[in-house]
């Protein structure tokens, strides 16, 4: 198979597998997780199949026709960057789904759980291999939707629903803003194709010199920052920890949150080398790195600490990808790419450890834990490896990428000159110090010290091997990538770095480079980290007091105020803008609508009534139309409800007679059925209320209403008789147009289907949407009544 087919299979296999999970559960029952793990493993093998091509420095694109009218294909772009994230998404997916076999209770809805995981994995793989911005956006939003479903998996928990809703609002909204940036980028370049832009230096130069450069960069970066919880958008990630722990390990440490970082790396060749890129990307990253690292101190939930550490570590990546100058556009790219891989290993490992601790100790509150190294020695070893790697302790992989981070910070500061030669490295060290402190807190708070028997079960033991082995495997990778960095560097990191820089990259990664500035920064980090850790509880208490005294300093304060008060604020606005009667606004809207339609029609056509209009009417039609007019007038002037309803119903039945005369029996039958049903419903309701209309219209109001209704009727009539101008004469059949054009324009031979799906596609879509909303409303009414 060629590379395009292989990657297409890797993308769509998880989606197809998700559809077969219910069938697999009937066969495997509570072991259905192994089926999901096997499907993830196949996707991993398919992605690994193309790795040799990429490792040798080649890239590959492939496409099939999808939306030719707008120049969009289903296309994939295989390079080192997409290979790296694809392997992480599928590889961590195998581990998470295997781990879930021990973590998830057999009483849970396992079919739904593994379906969501597979759908997310497929969306993530599809996103990173997308070769055009439209396709990337579709998979991007699919990751937001599937993460929403996974975060809210426990639908009976209000906090799960809150976290899921928050994540969807922020990440999906950011994705829509990003899409606007993609559209602006298309207006500048004339293409949606990413490789076309990346490999055309003149096109990139044109983008950088364009007036809309800054706007495009800001819009796209907002989408990336929202997805990777950077800047003010960080608030969704801590609340997403209400998801099952394997979900947190998969989405919020290894894969989904890497989507924003991936996008920053993907557009790096287009926007880097500019001051705007450095200020926006690195500026946001450095601020988030320090803030999130500091906020981690006041978290008592293990997953809360890991959530803020994830935000801070992602900010490391964003900061490094933002390091750029005109002459050296890729200062921090290699360091960021290596740390991206390392973070996926040690952070996923720590999340799985958090799940093990909660599973065995029945709590995630670090204040209630301690001394578990005796009952859980293997878990203690695995957790220590993951936490020490995050802290940057040699010889683990986190130390290597942290050293590269410090080195690139020194280079960036030197390129900018004084005082940035001090400020940039100093901020990097502050981030490292905070990371060191909360990493040690995880080990000390859970495993060291004395056991708090009053909070913990009497008997605590190691987790089942089905949970311990996946976490242990990740810790082995942490050690392996630290001791033998050439394995990931030469096979994964160098191709990924080359894919970003668009030039061959050769990296030399080792534990000892001499007494360099980066090494001195590491020593300072360890010393200050230990010092800060001695003040850990004091700093946490100070944060609590500050937040209690000044709640408005939190971004969450404004999010909750906007979302929780949306209904009240909307009512206040509508009451201010529309304080009168509804009827007044309906009349105004009708007049405005007619004016907006008639004025352009008069200007463009001149003649409101076509000269070719045929006024010949057969006696049968004339009599039927006269009766319809009489019935319509009767429905408006009769003083009681039931006679008015009967008159209105008779008008509907006469319309069905007109359909029969015009040789449309299917429409006539539909009209009769609908008219009968609505008449019965009207009568069932009307018999329970007073039978006489209470509203008495004055002559002035009656004249006004007659004028407006007449104006609307005439306006709609004029629009209808002009609608077919240039196609067929008025009142003549349109059928020949559809017969002639159905095959050439739509490729369909079933004329009715073609009209409904293609020629009237938006109309049909609207009808389907209305029916779906009505069905959901009926379902919820029935469901809520059943619950009561």
C-alpha cells in the first residue's frame, strides 16, 4: 500500500472501530477495552509503517477529490511533525485503553466510554495529518466535541457537566476564531493547502508583508492558545479533571492539549522570524508558565496539581516555539519538540499513578495521603520516576529537554540583547523552580512521611497489573529516552524538527556539555526549588487568602459571571431594547422585510409585473381561488374561535384541491394529512378556552393591520412572479429544468431525491433540523416525566 492509503486507514479505523464497539461488547462483555486497545495498536502500526520514509528525510502528500467547487480535497501531509504527534496519539491511546480495563468499573457504560476514546483518537490523528486548513479545522472541532463527551462521561455529576461545557465553550469558540484566521490566510495566498504555503518562500514572504499579517496571526493563535490552555483560556483544563483519570491522561497530558502546540509548530515557518511572533507566542507562554506553576501550589487534588503542571509545561513548549529572530527563526524548535515527546511520557505516567492512588486509597486529596511507599512500593518507584523527570533531574529525559530549554533561552536573550539577555533566562529559571517544587510535592505528599490512618482505608495494596504495567511502561520510556537519547532524537525528534524548520536538522543531545550557562541555571533551579519547597504551604495559604479577598482577580470569576448570568443579562437587554408589545415588532419586521426585498427588486428590474405575465385563468381555478379568498376573509372576521378554525381549515383543503388540479397528488395528500391533524389539535386546545375573541380592534388599528398584511401579500406575490425570470415564463412548469439539469449538475437520476437533496438542499436541511429539535424536545419531555 502507498503511504496515503496507509495513513487514511490509520485515520478512519478508529471511527469504524467505534461503530463496532457495541457488537464487540456483546462478545467480550467487560473486556471490550482490549478490543479498543487492539484497534489503537493497529492504527499505531499503520502510522509506524510510514516512519522509515520520514526518518530518511522525505515527506509525502496525497489527496482525493472532496470539495472541488471550493478547491478542497481530502489530503494528508506526512512529515516528521505529523508523524511525532500521530505516534503519540495512537501509542498513548494503546496504553490508556489497556489501563482502563482495570480502572473502569464493570458497571459503567463501557461501550460508550471506548467509543468516545476511539472517536477522539481518530480525530486527533486526522487533524495532525491534514494537509489543508479546512480539513484540519473539521478534525480540530471533532477533538473538542469528543473531549466534551469524555469529560462529561459521568453525566450524573454536576461538576463533570460543568467541566465538559466549559471546555467545549472555550475550545470550540477558539476553533471558530482560528477558522476565521484560516479564511484570511486563504484570501492572502489563494489556497487552503498547507504544504503549498510551507514550501513556497515567496508566498510566505508575501504573507509577512501583507497588511492582514498580524490579524491572521492573532486569530490563528487564539485557537491554538484556547486548545492548549494558554493565557486566559487556561481555566477550562483544571475543571476538565472531572473526567475519568485515564481520560485526563489521554486528553489533557499527552494528546488533545498538544493540538494547540502542534498548530503553533505547523504554522511556525509561515509566521516566525517576526517580532509579532515572539511577543505573542513567547510572551503568552512565559506568562502562563509562571502563573500556572504558581497556582499549582494551592491545589489539594492530585489531578489538580497535575492539571496546572500540564498548563505550565505546555507553556514551556509555546515559549520555546516562540523563540525567534529574523536571522534565527527556529532558536527553540528542537528543544520544544524534544520536550513535547518527553512531557507526553512522564505526564501520562503521573496521571496513571494518580488513578492508581485514587483507586486504592479512595481519595485524591493530597492532605489525606502520605506514607504509601510501604504499601505501594512499585507505584512509588513509578511515580518517583515520572515526577523527577518533570522536575528535570538527571539522567531522566526531562532533564535533557529542560537543559535544551535553558540553552535556547540564553540564546534568545543574547539575540535580543540587554536587558532581555537577563530577563528571558530568568523567567525560564522561575518556571523551572516552580516545576521542581510541585514535582517534589507529589512524591512527598503521597508516598513519604507518615501514613494518615484516619483518612485512609486500613488495607491498601498495589493496583492490579493491568493498571500498573501501562504506568510502568511509560516510566521505562522516561528512563530509556534519558539514558539513550539518540533513539528518540535520531528517529523522531530530528525528522520532526526538520519538518518544522523545513531544513535538515542534526541534534547532539547529551547529559554533559560542560559548565555552560544552562548547567548553571539548572543548579540554581535545584537550590531555589528546594528553598521554595520549604515555603510551599505558606505560599498556598497566601494564595487562598488572596483569592478569598479578591475573587475578581481570577479569570474563572468572569467566565462564571458571563455564563451564569447569560439568561438574566439577555432579559435585561431585550427588556431595554424591546419594551413594547410583540405585535409592534412583528409589524416593524414585516415592513422592513418587504422594503429590503422590494427596493433592490425595483432598482434592478424596473418592472415589478413582468410583461409576459399570463392572466388567463380557467373557470375552475377562478372559482376555487374565489372560495379561498372568502375562506381567508372569514377566518379573519368571524368573532368566535371554532368558526374561524373551520374557515381556516377549509382554506387548507381548498389548497389541496388546487394541488390536485395542478397535477400534484403527492402535495395534495400531504396537505390533507397536515390540515386534518392541525385542525384536530386546534380544536382540542380551543374547546378549553373562552370561545369569543377578547381583542377589539379600533378602526385605525384595523386599517393599519389590513394595510400591512396587504403590503406583505403583494410583496410576496411580486417576488414569486419574478423568481423565475430568465429561466421560464411566469406560471409555466419548471419540471423541464430539473429533468435536463439533474444528471449534469447533481449526478442523480431520481428526480424527486435530486430536488430535495440538491436543488432544495438548504430547505430540506432546515426541515430536518426542525424535526430533530422537535424530536429532542419530545424525548426530553417523556424522559423527564419518567424520572419524576
